[in-house]
């Protein structure tokens, strides 16, 4: 494999192998069941093999396909355990790695963007990729001034492959329903398409990362690597060591899990107050827990602007949700556009829906857990399945200005549940969200 498979026929064939492989494994399972193997054991084997193929193909295709896999990995904690178990190992692998681009291909990209003498910019350059992301891979190197740096190189053909990915994944979205029964996958994919188009622009990512770096300079809790150089499809930033958040999730002690969870939440809430930006791609591969207890943040291709008025609105809606008064909740949701102006809803039903989501901010300390997220996922599926005229599901909407923030906070919640993190999350909302309490003003 030299580049991302770009031709539509090649990528379509790879994605088409998913249903064919699933059908073959199902037939194999039926065959084994007839010779005496327990049905439960056969089903488990089919699930494991399906997971292996699904994420191997998504990882090899990179681009939009791998991004979908990364998104699914965040919300793995919301799946029933008997469904989530066989997929978890494949999901974690996808968060941190993908099949690498050969060194010769990476060299061509570096020469095309930094010049034929690109080697002179580095004192050392490791041809072995240190990490692979959805549209590029990272090499560890030493800059000519002695700084250890991360060199992100975009896969050749990433932009062309992106459009093909989304067209094909939409066609095969039914294959993802075993992961999230009852959830519409196509709208999620369409939203990811817009985000990925922006992530392809490394110049924009460099600007955003610099804004975060300046806002968090010398911060006691966070480290944002400085941008060293950027040109075209190459981005060079300072290197960041630390324990990947996926490793903390896998086997970290509870105190480190709590620390990582609180800092992740603090980083997302403090970004708008400090630089009017929010990091909207909080999957574990983008974070490192440093030995000194700070949280290192990587990959700023996904970020959105959150102006002051929207910060106040978010705080106000969240505060009203924690108070639990049905009439006030309906009024706030209607004012912010979550309900149509003429929507006829039962205030008590709305309050029952909002209360669990506001629960982490209604108490002094809250413990996120897989069980809690599964309950919320089940509630959401139940709500979405009620399509009767006048049903609450038909009255709700997500205002465009809340889309990025909702994606960031829901993704963060998924990671917190993977961490099983406990902490004073209400206090973070009080500190960083104007409007959460009448007297609250953010203090960077």
C-alpha cells in the first residue's frame, strides 16, 4: 500500500468486503452450530471476527472511514456489555494506530511541501511513524535547533478519498447498527464530512493550535505543543510525551482516571472562556497524561468558535436543567431553539428527559460510568423510536449554533464514562460557564 486507495472502485471494493465478510462468517457460524457448538459461543466468534474486519478495513482506508471508526470508539461505553465486549479491543487499536504509509511516500510529501532539501530542516528524522491518524501520520524528529518535534504528514489522496468514503459508508451504514441499534448513522456521517473537510487544511489547524497554545501558555494543568512550522500538507509541532488516554482507560488506577477525566472536562469548558474556541474531537488518541499530572492536548484539526453570547446561553440552559422546574426548562429550550415556537409538549416529560443529562451538574460530585451511559443511550433510543404524531421526539431539534458544542460535550461524556471518572464537575461549570450561576464570570 503506497497511498490512500483513491480510486472509487478500489475503495468501494474494500468497503463492499464488509457485508460479504459478515455473510461468510454468519454462514460459518451456522455450520459450526450444526456440529454441536453452543449458539452463544458461535455468536461471540462471529462478533469478534466482524469487529476485526470492520476496523481493519476502516483503518486501512483511513480518511473518512477511519474517522467514523474513531467516533464509534468514543461511544463504545454506551453499548450493552454483551455487544461491546467483542468490539472493545478493535476500537482501542483504532484510536491509536492505523496501517502506516511507507517512508518513500512520506518523503515525497515532505519534499513537495517543504522543498527538496527538507532533510536540512531536521537534525534527525525517524522514518518509522510514531502514530497514525485518520488523514495523516506522525513522525518523531529533531528540529534543526535541537527541539524534539512531531511531523504530521497528510496521506496522498486524502482529499479525494474523503468524498468517496462518505458516499460508500452511507450506503453501508446498516452494518453499523449492531454497534448502535436504533441510532441514525447517516446524519452523523454527514456531520463528520464537514469536519473532515476542515481537518484537511493544515494551515487552519496551525492557526487554531497556536491560539490554544497562547491561551494555555505556562498553565499548571495543560500543555498545548507550539507550532514549529507549517506548509501545505505538512505540520510540525513540538513533541509531547505522556501516557495515552487510551492506556489510562485500559488499566489506569482510579486516581489517574479521575484526574484525567476532570482535566479533560476542564479543558473543553475552559477553551471558550480563554480563546472562544472548543476542541471538538475528544477521542482518547488526542490526549496524553503527563508524569507531572498535566494533560497534554494534540490534534487541533477539529475546533469550533464559541462566542461569548453562546457561552452564556449554554450556561443558562445547563443551570435551568439542574434546577428541574419543568416550566422553566421548556421555556429555556424554546428560547434557544431546541423546541419549535409552536411545539406542544408535556413539561414533565421534557424535564424527565433533561434531568439525567443535567445530573453531573446537579450534585457536588458525580461519577460517570458505563452503566450510566448505557441507561442514557437506552432512553435516547426509546425516545427516537416514538414516532407518534405529537411525540416529544418530533418536537425536539438541535440548533445549528449548538452542534459543535454538543458534539464536543457528548464525546467528552463518552470518554469520561470509559474512564469511570468521578469529580466535582458542577464546580467546573460554575467556574467556566457564564450564566450557570447568576454571578459566574469565567476567570482564565
